[in-house]
C-alpha cells in the first residue's frame, strides 16, 4: 500500500483549483491526471522576454512583451486560422493568430478597442507581423515586463502556458519533505539539492543540478526495482534442466549455426542447468536467427522431460512461430501446438488436455497460454518474443504457471544500445546475436525525394505485375490540421484508386479483427500492397514482399527505420527499401537517412540513434519503447544510469536493503515513480 505521505501527490488533477471537465480532457491528453504528473511536467525550455514600445524595436523570432490594441477580427474560410488585427503605439499592425478552438479565447482576451499587454514570439507572415498563440495576454503590465527565464511547457489543444504554469505551482505547493534516498557521499559530491527543493528549481530556471537530481531519482528507482526482481528470481526454486542432446541431434536445419548463435545456446544451456530460474534476454537483429536459438533452448527442456512455451504479442506472430518451429523440428518427434484466444470448443479442450497430461511438448500462443484455465503438467521454460511488448508485471505472471518458477528467455528484434539495455532489462543477463547468417542478401536501400512520388507509384505497379508484394508505411493515421504529414488513410485511398482491391490497410486504431483480416489477406498473397503505420514494425513475415516504401522517412528514428526495413529481405529474392524524404530536411534527418544507406548493422544504428537523439533532436513522434523514463533524457541516461545502478547495488549489498533507514526512504522512491512492484516482490518473498 502506498505510504500516506505520498497521497497528496497522487491526488487527481480534478481536485486542483480551476480544473473542471473542460480542462480535464486536454490534461489527460498530456498524461497529467494527478498532481504528481503536473509537478514532473518539466518545461521544454525557458525564454527571456524583452519589453518593447513598438514593433520597430523588435526583431523577427524575438520573444517580446508589447502593449497592443485590437482593431479587427478576421476569420479564415473553413477550418483556417482566426486573426486579431492589433495596433501598437506607433500605428504598426500585427496579426495575433489562433488555430482551432482557440479562436474563442482570442476574442475574449483581446476585445476590440481595448489595450492589452501581449507576450509571445514575433514572426513574419508574408508582409505582416504575426504572433501565433501568444503565451500571455494581460490587462496590465504587472508581472509581464522583463520576465527572465520564463518556463515554456509542452501543451495540447485547450491549454495555455499561463494555465499550465498555475496548475504546476498548485501541485508544487503541496510537496512533502521526504527523507534522502541517495547515498549521502554521492549527493554531496554532485552538489544536488534535496528532492523537495529540486522540483521547484527545475521549473524556475535552467537549473542543470536540479534536473540531474530528478533524472537520477527516476533512474535509481528503476535500477532498484529491477535489482529486486533479480534478487527475488534468484531466491526462487527453478527446475535444473540437463538435456542429453538426443532431440537437438535430429534437427536438420537448412543452415549452419553462426558463432553468435552457438555462443548464446551455450549460455542458455549453462543457465537452465542451475537451480535458480534463468532470466535472460536474447537480443538479435532482424534475421539473425533468434528462432533457431529459442528452439534449441526449448528442446533442452523437452529432452529433460519437461514442457516449454513461447509467448508472442499478436496472433499472427504466434501463428508464424508455430509454423516455423514445426518446420524446423520436423523429424524430432516433438509435439508443437498453437493456442490463441480464437481456439474454442473441442479443439481447445483437446489442447488443454494435452498440456495437462504432458503429451504436448511445446505450446506457442498469445497471452491466452497463461490464462487461468490453462494448466501444464511440467512447464519449465518460457520464451517471450518481442519482449518490449510485455512489462515486468507480465514477466512475473509466469511464475504462477508452474510448480516451480520456469526459466525465462526473452527475445527482442530491436537492437538496443548497451546503456538502454541496462535501463530496460537490468534484471536480466544478456546474449547478443551480433552476426548474420551467411548468404543473407543485403537490402538495396535508396533515398528518394517526395517529388518523385509518381515514379514510385509506377514502380509499385511494375513490382506487383511480376507477382511480388509491397509495403507502404506512413508516419500517422490521419493528417494533422496544421502539418502536412503523410497519412495512411489518404495514401490507402490513393493507391486503392490506382490498383483496386489488391491494396489493404492496417493501423493501430483499427479493430483487432479488421487488422488481422487485412494482415491475413496480405500474408496469403491475396492483397499485393499493404499500407500501414508502424504497427508492422515487428513480426510480420511475408517472404514474397520484397519492396518497402517509407514515406517521409526523415520523421522516423533510425531504430524504427531499421525495423521497418527488416520486413523485407525475408525470402530468396533481392529486396528494396525506398526512403521517401520530404523537402525540409534537417541536418540530423539527412545524417539518419545517409546512415540507413550506409549500413544494415542494427546494433551500430541503435548506438548512432542514441547519439543523434542525445544531441537534443527527437524527430517526429516519440517512439514507443524508447526508454521507460519520463524525466531522464537520453544524455542523462548515458551519464547517470551507471551511477544509479551502482548506488542501487550499494543499498542492497552494503546499506541493509529496504529495511535500513536509507532503504525506508528508497521504498518511498519506488512508490513515487510507480516501481512499487519491486516492494511487492520483497513482501511476497
């Protein structure tokens, strides 16, 4: 149970003064549903404003405070912007511009004929001065003139800087004074303020020490929680597995194992022979042969007279794994079955009986394989594919499915920089498949300007005329009002008009059954072109699909581009990836696309991605699963995570764990950052 001292921080945002139903929705969009969320909603940047008497004194792009009088309202046709034409003391005009629903606040804040003080960024639109969505509008200059280092917060539609600032201050006013959880020597060496001092400081100025302190707290909470998972796992009793090799000797794989595969299998074999359950992460690039390693691991369990299970995040991926494993294990006599939520009636009963009586050796499926109604005779090994789709909570759930805690092998096809591996999988040992099987063809990767869209569409026509299939990936589902971003629905409509019903679409907002139906059509070859968002990033395996088009590729991170490219090149045919770039290409975007052409080494791309993003530019939408952190950025993770990891280990091994005085403070930290599953594990033994 959460300690009472933290309850004010977990109070709903609706309990704050001025928050009604109308404000609750935009706050929820930003994830600001509790006082704690607002307290940790740190500014993106700080601006220093300059008060000017008239617009002639200001420069384009400058942050200013100026007295203006509204003279006219101009509403554009359709869903265009709303403009308040305002005049300064010298008779110069400026357009105060609002988009979307903000037009109402424009009229309310700037009544015609009345003088108001306006703070915002001065820009030029054609021949007209313009301030878009002013940060502040006030009847007098008190508190607005000469503001230095004013925080600028991330917003969503319906929120203003002033409103967010007021709510943040309310949340900060209720901060309790908490005992120190950081090792005293380290806190003194780093000159970090106390927690209740650091949070307000991070909102007041560009205070590096305060920001670092808050980031470190989050990293320490994560490291400590993962360490508790590791300790708890080691204290449990697993089933030592000693396979004699007779099933693995019957494998007739069409390829020789790579050195990395052989090494990883040996590491797994050593782990599962121990009394404590294995907790190992298998990192492998697209096509590096993780499935073959997983099969060897599962056969060790079957050789030892036990069962194994493979958990996949989607039904399509589970089906693909079942087919691949059955094909690879042909001739071994091992019984492999597929169990998903779709299985009903007698077929399902038959599978459940086979798992209970042990006649099924390996079960492949979605989360359905761990439902309450599913029981195993002697489950000893669980393989989790696409580990980042399942949280620590789901990993812990596996301990309930066997008399003894099963060994766990987690796999991910997303190459992760070494620093982030520690952050996300600190409780696991790690094996890396860092070499590709011989004979795998490189994917021909080209960067093409968006102006050549017509040529690309013609090329798809020739491609599908030869009987091949293609993917077309867009950055989002629907176009934003204010930005020209490729949208899957619009591209699907355009390609369908050209190629007819051979074009299907999948995106994350579709109903699961509609998404599965479209994927099935594409997998069976009935559909020739699949238009999608990044939902196809992982797991889709269609060897006949040999062309990948990624529209506005500069909006994706390197890791994501690499994952998407990995959907092709899965058969014997030469595959091509076309990166369509927009007109406005930043230096970082240019470097990303050049790296994609230069290398197909996912681990190198992951490290480069971290370097580019650590520099402060995150292009496009934030990639899901980037990091498990809200406060710490990439640069802070690289710099502070090793310290946090060592501090957590020091607390557990020297400073008495969570039962010591510092440990009691660390419990508060775990609850504060909602890593309290670490505390639950400690209680559960």
